[in-house]
C-alpha cells in the first residue's frame, strides 16, 4: 500500500470477516477513519464497525467478500494509507468443525464438512503414544485416510486447514488446529497413556534368571 | 471468446502444476502482494476472460508478455481445454517464439503479472470439491 508510516495489519477470518488494524497514532492522538469498497466502480464507504484502543480508532471489521478490497485510512485532512488487494490473500481459515473418525482395523478416515472455496489443503496429524512426533497427511478435500496403523496402539489426532500459495498468495496464514482427539482400539479415549519416549535415550533390557 | 464451456478443473490443475511456477519465476522474487490489485473477476469464465486479456495484451511500458513461458502455456492450455478456442486465435497469433533473452522486465510488467496471479488465484478459489 502507499503511505508506509502507518503499520497496517490485515487478516481475513475463515471467509467470514476481514479485520484491518493499524498502530494507534500517538502522541498526536488523531482519530483515523477507514473508508473501503469491494467494487472499484463504486464510491468508498466508511467503516461501520470500528475497533477502539485507548479511545482511538485502531481498526475496522468488515464482512468478507472474495473480491479486491480497496481501502484508505485517513486523518482529518488526507489519506495516510491506501491499498487494494484480494481479501482472500490474507486468509486464516478457521479450525475444522464436526470432525468424524471412521476406524477400520489398521486405518482411519477423517472427514469434515469442507469449506466452499478451492485452493485449500486439509491436513490431519496423528501420533501414537509411542511416537515423539506427529505424522502428517493432507488432501484437497476434508476426507483424509491414514493407513498402516496398529490396532493395539492408542492414537491422538488433530486437523487444520491450510492455504495454497497458488490460490491465496504468499501472505495468507495456516488455520488453527482442531482440538486433539484420542482413540484406543477405535474407541474414543480421554487421552493416550504416556509411554515416555525420549529419542536417543538408550534402552537397557535386564534379564534375570 | 466465451470461456463457459472449458474444462475448468483441468485448467486449474495445469495452473497449479506449471503456469503458477512460470508466473512466480517471472516475478523473480518480487512479491505479488507488493502491488495493488486493480483487476478482479467474479466467476470461472469471467476470470479466464480477464486472464486472457491481461496475458495477451501488451500494456504500455512493458514488453509483450505473449512470448513468455506462462503465456505460451496459458494459450496451449486454453487451446486444449476450451472448445473452439484455437480457431479464434488463428488470425491474431503472431509467431510467438520464446525470446532467449527476456526484454526489459519493467515495474509495469511485474505489476501486470501480479494482477494475473490475483486473477488465477480467484479462479482457483472458485473450484472446490464437495
């Protein structure tokens, strides 16, 4: 954007809202105003939902449209910052909701209602109580199958939505992780019993006779 | 040309696999979001029409983009995935051979290609699998 003195931060939450925030102008204490449009052919309108910080405007929350967001942040006399960019380029997807898990011997299918937008990746991470690190798998739809599991082990899983740069540009964010859910023998379990694993720690087996 | 009958999914796959990398390579490290977006589109065919317009029209101050790798691939993809597209191109296609040494890549060219990245991104987002 033009007018770099003001630090502006943009984030688009799960295709629902766009939040534009700026550093509050001290010590001048000016109340800045935010004007925007999603249609370059139309006049800018003023923000209807300001974020205040210490009594001064510090941001604006607006409804998302998958269009170019044209906006301008102004003081009483002139524009301090103007910018035009696809709102989706600042996307941060929400955590996947209503995850369901179908277990079948050594495999699990993780599904959820997908988002009505392309160019996303649905990542599922899984870890047994013997593993130190998460194992990851991702698909273009929220239908991720993981195989080669051990029916005797306890597994914890979590999921998130990620953007692809081809569709959402270089400045978007990965989504938050869902809650972790644990399973033992295909049944939900509050947690997996800890089997302390410290990689590299030598194991000694003592045999008495 | 009306892009409504194209195989959009195949075009999206081609974009994600090759055209996108060509565009990024052309940007040569410049971030597409450092330029304001001035062009937008609403749906699949509208996006492809805008992409074609921007890819094959030479803006002032920018060497014709039509000879760049991404443009050659875009044209080939449209010809393959959009019925009748080739016929509309026979009269206005010059001999588009890739120049060895790219002519000057001005800021104007980078700006134009960053608009293309925005349009292609929007096109991808319109295609999602239930």
